[in-house]
C-alpha cells in the first residue's frame, strides 16, 4: 500500500518537473538564438564598415572598437587578422607613443596569431605581426614574422616598401632565408615601374649596401 501511495504521489510531480525542464530548455534555446542572430547581424554589418575603413574612412575610435568586436564575432577565425588591422589603425589614431596604443598593439598581435592558425599563408597578416612585434620591442619575433612574410609572397608589390622598412629595422635578427628573400625582392622589384620610388628610397639603398657587405665577407 505504501508503494502504491508513493507512486500516485510522485506521478504528478514528475510531470511538473518535466514541464519545468522543457520550459527552461525552450528559454535557453530562445536566448541562444537571439545571441546568434545578434552576432550574425553584427558580422553582416561589419563587412561594409570594414571596406570603408580599408578605403581610408577610419571614423571615430568608438566606431573602430565596434568594428573590431564585430570582426572578432565572425565565424571565420581569419577575420581576426582584419580585426588586428583595425586595432593597429586605432593605435595610430590615438598616438603610437601612448600606453593605450601599446595595449592596442598587444591586442592586434593576439588577434593576428589567432588568425594565422587558420590562414598561415597570409603574407599581410605576417607582415602586420612583424609591425606589432617591433612596436612592442620584440625585435627577434618581428624578424621571424617578416622572414615568413617575404618568403610566402615574394612578389607582393604592395608590401614591398613596408617590408623593406621592417627589414632595415630588424636586420641584425633577420635569418639567412629572410635576407636571401630580400635580395631576390630587390632584383624582382626592379622589373616593376610602380616600385621605382621604393627602390630609390633610403631603406632599399640601405639593404643593398648591407647585402653587398655580406657578399664581400
């Protein structure tokens, strides 16, 4: 009799408990759906905003921060590289010599490393990583990143000037592969008329002199 009584008393309770679990699960799914929809909406709107920034329409620091967060929310980890680029622009906007800019560069470095996990052949990301490492005082790490960048894309004209500047700055730490790639870049760049100003610049002249000195040793 006791067992029968217990069975009759627990049946309604089990039904109530199941209903509560179902309600809680439904509420969770609704909240999750809203969170996902919000992220997707932000990412969809990040695309045109990023395109505008890339064209030079930088906007305010607050707008850049919103764009960074939207890019970080992208389902593609490669977009961390674009978030890093915006971080670096923000650092430049607020003043590269400030503590806040250093914090931005550190965040950019983190995003670049995350992005390179899924996009290891992105020469732009490797070059930006070299810039961020150099700004943070990590010359050896900057040289390593630069070496990878110029070996991955030995004919990337848009990066040539920046990479020459970086090579001069990190030359003592640049490995043999990186120096050889710079040597080849100087030769190949001569074939492109658009790169003539770069080849006539101070960095290119300094690199030619250093490479010539190495060959004489």
